[in-house]
C-alpha cells in the first residue's frame, strides 16, 4: 500500500517527466542557483543554511537541487522547564523553469528528513538529552526572479515544508508540564538568492529557457 510520501514522489516524478518530454526545449543551458534562508516560523536565534539548484541541458531529465537548513526551537513549559530542540533539515528536490515574460519562474519539490535533538532545559541549568527523531519531510517551492546582466537573475523564494508529528519527548518515560510530546516543525520558508547561467547547447525550435530567452535575458535586451 502506498504511503502519502510515496504517492507524492510518484506524482512529482510524473509531473517533471511530462514537462521534460512534452517540451524538448527545457534546460538548454548549464546554471547554478544559490538561495539563503530569510525567515522560518518558530525558530530561535534565526535560521541558517543554503539551497542549491543545478540546471543542465539534458532535456529528458529534470533539474536537481538540495536544501540544508539548521535552526533551534524552544517549547516553553511550566514549572521552570522548557524543551530546547536543535533541528537539521536535508532534502533533495527536482525543479523546472517556466516561461513568464520578463521574469524567471521556477517550480519544484522534493523529499528529505528532519533530524532533531531535544533537551530539557531547567531554570537551575540542568540539561538532559531526551529524544532524537528523524521524521520524513516534503518540500514544495517556487522562485520568482528578475534577469540582469544577460545571464543571471536575482530572485525570492517561498518553500512550504511539511514536518508534523515530530517526537520531542517520549511521553511514556518523560513529561514536561505544559508541553506536548510532539510538535509541527513545518511551515513557510522565505529565501533570497541568485542564479547564473553558463551556456549550453542550442536546439532547433523554441528555446525555453536559454541564454537567448527568458528567464535569463534582460527585458528589452
């Protein structure tokens, strides 16, 4: 029986294969995109990490990328004890470029895991490791950029990440008053970044995208 994660993977693969075989002009250049996290809900001391994407000229294959994020989150309990969670998110994704006049649009999605380590923090300074969990996550994202310098663009991104039911503590062994055993560590991630094209083989017919067309050609250039 297929799980929700497997169903998503098959749908995602089908979408990108349909895009690739349905339009052989996709991916007519080599390119690298670099994105940095800006905001993520519920984080403590900000969020760190990077999202990379590699575009290639092989029309029959989708473009590939990865996302690595690190953040801390604290759940406040009663009686002077809190739960301090350190999390690292890792995902592999597939993405495609879509034509929009004067803009660069990228859509994609991927799968990965969220490695968490949760500790009890008390007012007396007591620190105790409670739980390590590695739930699966799903990532869906879009980026909208504006081309400049003929072969580059600056863009903003919005990632939606599902990470519900993350086990913070084992309720049968340890409890913290006022704090649930599980938490939803997913949400919307905002990013900023840039993309650079390095050129690639051209083919007959429409060039989407390429160094001669959107998304990397400057408007009016």
